[in-house]
């Protein structure tokens, strides 16, 4: 695997700093993949310098010029698809099938989408709304964007941050998670090869308290976009508030998976296992709470347990591996501790619930886990686990199901399983989530927005709706009468 040429990518070139040493581990083996020196506040400021210098030229370029460069970036990423997949699998612990078939092609598709969207910024039609003036709407870039991306989908989250920002004419300084920087640096290198002007996309690396906070605290940052936990998101919001910085937050989730009495049970069982285990459950939209009608509950639990037990944990580069390790040993231990506390609080493990031994003992693996018997107010139901853990609880009627599904601090995603079109319409309206799936769970498309409500944050990634985060709407109102006297002026002084 070809490793990046430096710990940061600023003004179109790799470089290194002299901050604390950081290790990038392969969580499937615990072995060190790469070491680098964290970027210090001085280097972060240099990255902002580069972004500021590039802003006038990039913001002043035509939409077709930006689009052309972004199409070239998509081609560069497509050509490097296998290398990107191998790097993503190595640093996160994803099964290679997931990296090849989801992460990388999804990222390329997002680039292609925004290459087209760069040529179409929506606004109200120009018209004489007052009768005496023509009003037009301009969407202008906000300026230099400072973004922080998480470790669960490093490449995709980098793309989600970068593409709407630069497609709209902004420049950006992006900090990926300190333990998964490889594919983000590869993205920046590909952008330089594609002809993205130096300084438009800059990447800095290091721990949040050192590198990330330096970025957020800078008064020269016009907007901060953060994806991560709700607790850290609130801290980021407090830092950004000191400068009045515009903010976009995509935070934690605790997605309900509601199975009604008329559901296709086989489809629901398969959907629950896939939706809870994708990326080893390290997905903010993952199915985490299965609320199942009491008439189907026992059969659902038995079916999920049987299918989970058949999921193959194994080496991440093995095509037959279904589930890889957690992204770090720290995350594996957090998940294990939450399951232990859930059992102490009265829950029962139906399957899984432990780290495997044998050949996998050296990695950060955790078995696919199904719990029953948990209380609605318990930690395992209310708090984000971010691991391969599903909790199943019964309900008796639709009102109870919706009340339970909405009874958590989060509101990112949800799904409902039913053959009743009227019930489907109701849950689509009443589930408190930014995305609601009917008879499926997890699929995303570049054309549709992603974002949450409540403790899951605000603002949108993907789709043209994301331009609302990265553009400033300006109203330009031009007099068309050519007269010196305006009627509205009579409210200030009498005609003379």
C-alpha cells in the first residue's frame, strides 16, 4: 500500500510538522501502519493562509470551470479505487467488500454528483416583486470552511465535507480523525493531480484538542462543519460561538427499527442484521433499537439470532469476511463495557456479547450481539453504542411503537417495516428523524440529504440541500423606474 507523502497537504503539497507522534493502527491486528507528527496550531494557521489566498480565484471561477475540475477529480479517484479501498480497510478495519463496494464507489458518485450540481445553484426566480424593482438572488460562497471528519467512514465523510464546500466556491481546511488520515490525504493528493488549484483543499492532521480546536477557534474560519459524537459536537459549538462562526453539525444517532404486525418478517430479520452490523455497527444511522410487535417478537428474535450467529468475522482483506473489527481497541472496550452494564441492568444476551478469542484475539473484534429484556430508560437503549449491538423490545400498538421510537435524545435516522401504505405514511410523518426508511434500513443516495434533528445536530450533507450550509444567500434589488421620487419615501418626509 502506497502511503501518503506527508502528514498534511497544504497549498497543493505534502509536508510534515513536529507535533506529538501519532500512530495509525490496523485494528484487525494491532500492528502499526504509519506514524506521523501532529500538526501544530502554527501549521493550521498556514493552512488557513493557503485557503484564504486561494479563495478569490476559486470563488471567482465560473461554475463550469469548477465542474470540470471536479469531474477530473472523480476520474482520479476511480483510477485509484483499489488503492483507496485497501487503505480504508487497513486503517478502519472494514471488510474489503465494504470498502470496494460501498465506501469508494459511493465517494466517487458523490464527487460526480457535485461536479454536476456546481453548475446549478437554486434560488427564486428574478421578478418585480415590489412592482418597481427587479429582485434577484445570488448564492455566494461563505469563505474559508474549517471541517472535522470522523473515523468510521474517513473517505466518504471527507468527500461529504469537501465537495459541497468547494463546488459552491469556498476553500477548505479539513481535519480527519487522527487515527484514520490515510484516505483523506490520498483524496487531497488526487485533487491536486486533477487540477484543483493549490490552497482550495487543505488537510491537516492531529488530535482534536491540539489540531482540531486550533482550526475551530480561528476567527478567520467562516464556517465549521463537524461530524462526530454529540458530546464533542456540543464542545465544538461552544468554541465556534466565541467567534459567531457559522456551524453545521452531524452528530450521534440511535436509530429505531420498527416492525409492525403486518411486516414481511424475513425481510425485517435480514434488514435488522444488515442494518445493525454494517461497518461493525459504527454507523450513526445503524439500526440499534428494534421495536417489534409482540405477535412477531419471539420469531423475530430467533431469526435475528440465527442470522447473526452465521455472520463471519475474519481477516479484513478476505473476500468472505462479513464483519471486521471495531476501528480501535478503545472503541471495542467501550462497546464491551456497555454490554456488560446492560446485562447488569437486567438485559439478556441472546447471541454474541463478547470479544472472540482464537485467531481474532489480536484484533479489536466484537461479536454480533442481540440483547432483549432491556428497560426503555436504560443506557443501552438511550445512548449510542457505535458497535455491532442490537436491542430488541416488544410493543402492542402503533401509538406505543412511535412513542418508544421517538423516546431518545437523538433523531438522525429510523425505519419502519409494514405492508400498510397508510401506516407507512403515518410513520414517515411522525418518526422524529432526518431520514425515515420504509421496508429497508441504511441505503443512501447522493441526490438526497443526510442530517438529523434533536441531539443528532442540524444541517445537511449530500444533495443540493447541502448548498444551504455552504452558501450565503444575497438579495439584489434594483430600481426599474428611473424616478428620483419613490413613494415609500413619503413615510419619511413629505413631498417637496
